[in-house]
């Protein structure tokens, strides 16, 4: 499995370097000729004026390729099914007492 071979639109991460310094990264929530809106990993929306962007790049998939070597096809399907199910859940308040990596497990 090669996660970087083709990343579905809407799931690809964009990294922009700002002319004034700093970096903003996230998935494209919306885009106009003047503004790029990125949603970060905490689901926060960042509005970036395109005139302020020095460089725009795509980032690699957040799923490391090693998972294709250590997980069976059945396990990979289970991971993908679980991730797809997250889109169908209504928003819930985030419990900061639970580490981010374990929040999905703790919610079950």
C-alpha cells in the first residue's frame, strides 16, 4: 500500500509558507482567487490571504507507508472503515484529558 500514490481530494494536506514568516498547514476547506481557508488537525479554520503566501506545497499523507507492511489487508480495511465512520459522527466537545491519539478509542 502506498498512501502517497494518490490522496483523495479533500484529504490532502497543504502547507503554506507566509511572506511575513510562519507556516500554516491543513486541508483546503475552501478557496477563492483571494483567500485560502485551511482546516488544521484540531478542526480550526485558518483564513490565509493568497497575497500573503510565499510558497504553497502539498504534504505527504499522514498515514506512513510502513502500515502497508505491518498490517494485513483486513486490518487496513478496518482502519479505513473506522476513519470513514468518523465523518458520519456529529461533532462532540473535545476532552483534553484524553490524549489526542486515544480519543477515538475512548469514545467507544
